[in-house]
């Protein structure tokens, strides 16, 4: 049975990503961190939340209470915190009632379908004096931490100059593997996701850009949709895919760094996936090639041809860590990124401290993504701060209007 002296936590939305969160909590508990208990589940699908409840029982030894809405859940089972794992359109509609009901929350990235949704969530957290953390994991893992140290502290490639990130491949969204998968279907509709991969996987990229290199000041973007896909949406009915499957962007940072970021899921033929960051002394190549920069580490090549593989970089990073920094970055010896985001949320709730990635930080990172859409809509470069402040919102306006934001 759950005990009364630990953070009593609910999972809101028990589909796709909620499984990764559950695994993160499992990893932390196995490592010795047991200051939380999952005592509630909220999902409008009885089958989905029932299956999730069985997984909680198998891992933790008890079955949490089940609810069909956050309004029904608030005030029950002694729940004081909620881990929100819904589709983007429902981030603010679940987070704000929880905050107003006195719960601390961790909201899956991008913490709101539009900038206005994020601002409303921020305001609710401030008014209620509650924690609003964001589930953004990439920067937290050992490989991302090691590469940040290599590039920014050890200066292994010298002074940063520019970068090139590009990925081209072909995913046929008319194929059965996508047509029958709800987790993909809602991601193809602007009114449910806010945008395509710029906004979905792209917020991982933008958070890593903020973490590694600081604020993006201005963007110029082009977006396109080549595939013709019809979607049967439980929420919206029959719809045509209306998010981008291709984008090309230029990013200008406040520091003077510049980079190009391009991607396509509609590129038949030869596939490309590469992230290379150039400095005055050499380059760092991401091992993953995906948008999750340095989640899989990276390799360095110097101007004289000398190569330093990631394994050497990680060994040097570990060797220079003092005990305090090691315990702060990797509590209980855990180096798994999603597990660490779950630990950070629970620990910040218990200690009433600021989480590493609060909603205010995500607003800045996600502002870069939304600025690309606004630039593509206007056909001109756009200042990211203007998008964060709501001064530019033409792309987002139809979404806000539909959801009454």
C-alpha cells in the first residue's frame, strides 16, 4: 500500500510517453529513491488507464485510483502533484486546473500547443504559487552533459563558429503502421499538435540549443507539406494532414553563432541525418543524427585530423567531476535522462526548489520553434522574443481561436 509520508503523484494521460515516465520512476526507485508514490491515474480511455494501472501494480505493488478527468481527480487520494503526459492540445487544459487546485505539475514538452497556452500556464503557476516543471529530458543524460562540458568548458573545438543540422528520409504516412497508430495520427494535425516535427521533436532540439549555446535571437524559416494524408481523428473527425513534413531554417543566436536546421520526412532516395558543430579548432559530430542533440554522444575531429571518440570524451568528463557536481547531475548514480527528469520533479516538489527546466525556460526554447512557423507564415525573418511576447502570432491564431485560448 502507498504510504502517507511521500509525494503522492498522479499520471495524467496514460498513452505513449507516459510509459517512458513510468520506466523513469521505476529506475529511480530501483536506485534507492523512493520518496514518491503513484497513487492516481487520469485518462479518458478506461482501457488505456486500466492497462497502465496494471503496469503500476506490477512495478510498485499497488494499483492506483483511476479518474476520467483532472476535475474528478483533484482533491482525491491525497494527490499533491501531477505528471501530465497528454497530447499537446490538452497540456494547458489539464495543467491549469491542477495548478488552480493546488497541485504541482510537470508537463510534457512543449508545455502548451501555442505560446499563449504556455503563458496562461505560467500565470496559473505563479498565481497558485505552485511548481510547473517541464518534462524535457535530453540535456540531463550522461552523454549530453559530457558533450556540453567538452564543447563549452573544455573548449575541445575552440571558439564556436557555426553548425549544420540536416536530416532527409521518407516516411509514408499513408502506410498502415501510421494510419492505425493514434500516437502518430494526432501529431499530423495542427489543431492537436501545434505543428509538425519542428514543434514535436524540435523542442528537444531547441532546448539543447538553449542549453548549449544560449538564446536564439532571430529565425528565418520555410515549411512545406508534400504528402497527402487523410486522418480519422477521434477528436476532430476526418481531416487532412496539415502539419509540415519538410522545413528549412536559419538560426541566429544572441552570441553571434549561426546555424542551419533542415529536415524532411518526404525525401525519397538517399537518406541523410547529420549534426555537425564547427569551432575554430575542429568540429563535433553528433552520433545520433536525430533532433536530440548529443543524446547519443558525439565525436570530435581537430583541424590536424586528430580524432577523439565519444568514449574518451566521457572518460575525461567523469574524471574531472567533483563529488558534489556528480551527485547534483546524477543523483543516486542514475544517468538515464527520463529517470532524471522524474527525479528532478519529485525532488523539487519535496524541497520547494526550482526545477532545472521550469515552464519559463521552456517558453524560451519553444519560442524558437514557434518563431519558425511565424517566419514561414510571414515570409520574413522573425525575432524570437516577439513571438514569446505574443506580438507575432498569425500562425498560432487559428489554433488559439479553435480551443478558446
